[in-house]
């Protein structure tokens, strides 16, 4: 077994089955499909890790566009997206105007990434 395969299997239990399928693939098409399964799992892991790291960064809440008060954190909310690689999930901070202004709730990480609510 290659060093890369060993690292992948040890890093995440979810990679054990896809890596096993790569080794068991008999035809070219089976091999491609199996490798795609590994690629997708690794992509999901990398994306979730990166989104989690970005979500941990300090937040400088902007002013409410309606009343001018600085937005305040309402805590963490989950977000899930379906992608080419599979479903990705992460947690990010959500803020809102302390005056409760309508339409003031924001997830700054979503905005930075260009994601719509």
C-alpha cells in the first residue's frame, strides 16, 4: 500500500471504504469511479476544514444598515451546501442588530464567500 493511501486511510474513517474500492477495482471504469470517490471525500474534508478555520477568525461586526447600531453576534448557525464533491457542512457566526431591525441578520463568512442565504 502506498504512503498516500496509508495517510488517507488513517486520517479519516470515511476514506477507508473508497480507498479499498480503488484497490479492488478490476476495470478502468471501476478504477476511475473509485478514485473519484476518494477525490470527493478528500475535497469535502479540505473544504470543511478551510471553512471551519475561516469561521474561527475574529469578526468585526459592521453597523446596521437601517439604524447604525453595531451588529451583535447571535451565536453559531450551521450551513450546508450540496457541491460537485458532495454535501459540505460547517458552522459560522451570525449577527443581527441589537435593535431588531428587519433584514439586519448577516453571516459575514457567507457574504465574504459570495454565498446567498
